[in-house]
């Protein structure tokens, strides 16, 4: 991706405050996250438990969170959820994802800021927060507290998927050249 | 993989344990267990709750209602092996006794002459209606 771009354009790319550049960056990353959502929609990884998903799109969010300003992660999150909701999951699914991804973003951002956690811990907390946000919406919509017994399953699955995403992001961050994020 | 291990921090492990503990605690909560633990049988007389009983604890309940004319209405409800049966009633039509055995959520035995109703409430809804939100 970087190789195709002529070196001379680097002078323009250096200005991080340019609105045009920010819009293009968010658009590109949103498209990438959307593709991950699409892949997951095509090949669902569902180990028999409803509501348990791998959350591939979170991979993009975690990578952004570790390389760019948090605003990018939030924007990409919102755009991805809106588009994926309209295209694949439907309006109700959109509400679930929206609550999950916003909560997940907030938790990951705050945990990362403490500088106490590695990317695995941050991503793990994000996975759990994602599930928890969705559960909150579910409780609100079905208006019953009996969904509480579903909590342990969601916490454990959030841990597992979160760690998986964290490992993926860890290797991605190692391999991806720093320049493509500037 | 060795390099990856070096990145793991103490706080990660602490958070992992905390989350697992939370999950375990909720799992053990009586409210969470309610899907198997708190199915209950409710007896109402004249629309008022007479008593609530555990569906999983075998018990025989006799409801007596003394009447002004000196007679006594009597119904005997038996809870056994997670099922409920009206074993005896001195009502006129015996519809309640003929209802037989009930065991599913929402099912009921009703004795109209004695204005008595027995109903099963299960925490886990195993009726044919599922809640689906998509």
C-alpha cells in the first residue's frame, strides 16, 4: 500500500490537521472495519452460544487505538456500526452493536490511558465491555432481569474473543510499518 | 511466543482473575440459578394468593374454606416430581381433579366452584413462546 505512493506526496501527508486527510483516513479505516464485519457476516464464528461472536472488526479498532488519536477509533466505530447495521444485521442488531462498541471503546481507551495494561488486557476488557453493552440493551429491550444468568457466559466469551483480538492486534502492530499511520 | 509473554503485565492477570471471579460469582448467585431453582406453584383463592410453593419440593397442600352454611370446601393439591395434581376436591363438578397433572410454565388447574386456582410459574420459560429480539 505504501509502496505505490510516490515519495513526493509525503509532504502533503505530513499535515495531520488537514480535514481532507482526516476524512479520507476515517473513510479508509471504516471501509476496512466494514470488510471485517462482512467477513464475519459471511463466515460466522458461532460456537453454539447465541450472541457470541469473534468481533473481527474490533481488531481494526484496537490497532487504531494504539497508533492514532482516539477520535479516529470512535469515528470508525460509529461509521462501521451504522453501515454494518444497515447492510447486514438490521436495525435492532445496530442498537446492540452501537451500545457494545461504544462501551468497548470507552473501556479500552481508559484502560490504555492508565498505562497499566498490555494490549492483551486492554483488548480483553474491550471484549467483555462489548458483550456487556449488548447485554444491557437486551435487558432494556426484553425488560427482564432474568438475562442476568447469561452474564457469566458473556464475560468468559468476551475474555476469550478479546484476548484473541489482542493477539491479532499485537502481531499486526509489530508487522505494520509505522509510516502508514501518520 | 516468548516475546509475547514478556508483554503481559501484572494488571492484565489481575483483570482476568477479577473478571473470572465476577463471572463465577454471578453464576453462583441464587437469582442466576433461578432457571432451575425457583420454579414455583402458586395457589390463589378468590383471586388472593393463598400460598406459593417450590415446584421441586414434594408437598401436599390441603386448602379448606369453611362456608356459612356449615359445610367446608376442601381441595388437596399434590406437588410431586416437579408436577402438580389436584388429588382431591369436594366440589360439585370435579373438573379440577379431572384436569390431571400439570408441569409446564403457565399451566393451571382451576376449581371454579371453590374459586381456587393452581398455577405453575417457571423462571425459565419452557412454554412454546420464546422471546426473540433481532
